[in-house]
C-alpha cells in the first residue's frame, strides 16, 4: 500500500476536522443501517484524536464497544474518470467503513493503515457519506490483548499494558485519486560499496498491462543523479551522501508508470536514505560504524487528544531529543503515525520500530508484577489465532515502514512471557516471518525482568538483546547499592551471549517538583541518582550498545495504587517541561557541550 501523496498524477483530500460521533452500547447500529443516513443524535468529535479525554462523562471515557464516526465529503470536480480511494492511517483497534451506504473495508489492528477503492460509490462534484464504526474492545485475539470481566458494577475492560486504552481515529483520513493504471507498491533496499551507494528498487502496479516503469533519482538539491527502467532494478550513486544518525540526508526516487507514447499514467515519490545496518558480534553497525543508541521509549500520548497525532508536538519532541542529545527512540508499544517516521528520516533520528504486541504476559499487569489469574499461552487465552493476528501485525508493520532509513531494528513484542516452552513455540515462527519479510534489518523483542538471564527461551531468536530493567525501582527500591550489584551481575550474564545489548527501558517514577536531600524514590534527586547508577553499570559492560530511558515524558495509564496521575517515569512532564534528570542526561549525552 502506498501512502497518499500529491504528485503529477495523484491528488488527495484530507477528511480531518469534526466528524459526527455516536456510541453504540447496544451494538445495534450495523443491523439498523446507521451507515445509510446521517447519524441521529450525534455529537461532534475531532479527527484525528482519541475520543476519551475530549468528553467530560466518565462512562464515555471508559467506554468499550462500537463507536460510530461519520462525515460528509464532496468529491473534487476534477476527479471525474479517476480511481478514488478512501484511506485511513489508523483506526483503533478495528474498523469497518461504508461510503454512501456501501461497505468498503474492514481492518483489524489499531496502528496500521488500510484503504479501499470507492470509485463506484462516489461521483465527482457530489457529496459522499463516509461512515466508520470503530471498535475498541480488546480480547485474547487482539494485539494488544485484553478481556472483559463481569464485576458487581457491570462489565469492565481489563488489559495488561501500562498505558490508557485510548481509541478513535488517531491519524488522518484521506480521499485520494489516481489514474486507473496505478502503482501499488514501491520497495527500496540500499547498500554501500565504499563511496558508492546502490539502491535496489521493486515496484508493483495494477491495471497496467503494457505499461513501462521509469525511475529517476534526484539528490536533495533536485539534481538527477541516476535513472533506470523496469519494474525492478538497481541504481548506483557515485559518492553517495549517506543517511546517518544526525544527518537525515534523503534522495528522492520518482517512480513513473508510462503508457504508450510515454504518457505518464502514474507518478510516485519515494524518499530514500542510503545506509546499511548490521549486527557484528556485540556491535550494532550503521554504515559499518558502531552505533550507540541514546534516547527513550516514548508514547503517543497528549492531554485532551490522547493518541491523536499532532505535528506541533512531533516537532517539539524532536527539538527536545536534539536538545538532550538523544539520537534514537523506540516506538513503544505500537507503530507510531507515519508522519513521525518521515520526520525521523529527515532529522536523522534512529528508530526501533515496535508492533502493538504488549501485555502478552500474565505475570504482569499495568506495570505491576503479580499474577493476573490467567495462563498466558493456552487454547483459551493467547492462542494460535492470536499468533495469526500478531503475524499480520508484523506483516503490516514491515509493509508500512520498510522504506524508512530511520528504522534500523524491528521489535516484534514488548515484555511477553518468554521463559516457557509455550513462549518458545509461539515466537519461533514470528521471528522467522519477520526475517523473511525483511532480510535487511535485525529483529528482536523486548525481554522483561520476569525472564532474567539465563531463563529466557525467546532471546535465542533475536539478533540483539533488548532488556527492560528496573533495578532500583521495582527491585531493590530505594537501595541503589544493592541494585547496582544485582544489575551488573545479570547484565554480565547477558553479555556472555555475544550479542549487542540495548537497554530499552530503565526508569524511576518521579513526581515533578518533589525534592529530597537523601534521594528518596519519587523525588527528582532519586531519578538522577537512579540513572547515574544505571550508567555506571552500562559503562562497565562492553556489549551494551544502547540506553533508552523509560520514559521520554509522563503519560496516561489506568488508575491504581502504583500510578499517580499516570506513569511518572518521564524525564519530561506530560507537557514537556524538564525534570532534573533531563539536565543530567543532557550532560551525559551531549558530547558537544
Ligand atoms: C515496563 C513496560 C512499560 C511500563 C513500564 C513501567 O516494563 O514496558 O510499558 O510503563 O514498565 O513504568 O512500569
């Protein structure tokens, strides 16, 4: 699937703004044909945004089930005779859409795009009724999973990940038009041979019998540097300007589909960063040079709009990453908006790209250790069907993000159960799948403290070891000396595996403004001391090639005794003000100061 674009042959129209919105607790809307007419008794809701924090009614905030969104869009007059597509960048966690009463598409998974051709249901110059039913219920067969429990006060959605289950239409929705003969996919893989770069490209097209493909590569100044023809091929670039951390240099590959007499039937622009990624022993190499990750696990999480994408916060967050000396982040715990990855490409920020497979561990719940009363892997819980949904999530992640130079590593799950035979059986084929889909990038998963060295049975499949560890917080709370000893011992065990180790999470909840001379947990001083202790340990273990603090900013969670107005492990507050730890990290990471 290609991202909607405005090009010489393509035109798009955003459907962002206020949509009609209505909850459907009785689940009656489909049978009653709510998609055939304007939604009755609807309120208005912004798109893109989560609906949860826009409202004032707790019952709406916590609602799970069918949620209807509807808008009316006028087709541009110039789209007569064109192929028209309705495209969603995401709808959380699943959706079905109708155009003028006709069902056009259904999609499972809250963080990847989907689309449908709607040509036969619309008319240029006329209005079209676009209706979507989004469903935010989590089950054992959703990624992430959850269950609905019966409680004395009614049904309750339970899930095991430590962030609020925001839902709605979080990213832009588009209508776009192309000619009937059109490109459907472009893949680029890049390599380096000394100063020479090469770009292997593959294209796919539909309704394009007899059409030819022509490609032109231009540098950032617009000068043509290479060209070629054919549905696939290889271009070489002498003295290539490499994409590198901190230097987001991009070439533009224009792919044209040509008809008889050279008419341009379709044109698509793919940005290309020429770089390589490899793992060599305990080193993580970008362009053949050892790379050390500094940065954070993040969230898409903002006041009022929840997981709604916002360009101002994107630009500001990247300013803060640069200010603090972070060269990378992980899309914990789901694929982020595509605009985020485009921006990371242009800014030279390195990304660990994660699926939404979080919470597949019944030893954990909402950041709290302790049995959840279920068995993780069983025919009734996380089962073969779940694994197929998980596999599809990996396919869609790779399909969406394969061309981003910023993405250097796939993370196929966060903190699943990983010390059992069932876990080994579940994950082996998923690693095989990820490798088959993308042989060019390393693959890993994030290991939890419940499967410490040497008990993990899944890390054997990874090219890198990714560890979330909370020595000094959940373990040895307040006793950094004991934490330091225990942490170093475990880490040295992992180092003996001979793979690069990235510490994907380490962090301490910190209430901004709380101070303690004796560095007590929750104080700003303790967060600094906690990070210092971790850094001493990392600096003694050569195999550690990355440190991602948990978390970039404070974020919303479900409520509970372990959370004070959400998770407070942010180095920045939710509104992006620095805690003392931000300055301490800046001193460690900004080598130029
Ligand atoms: C973890 C999870 C993350 C939580 C964090 C915490 O290990 O990966 O989602 O928010 O711990 O703060 O407990």
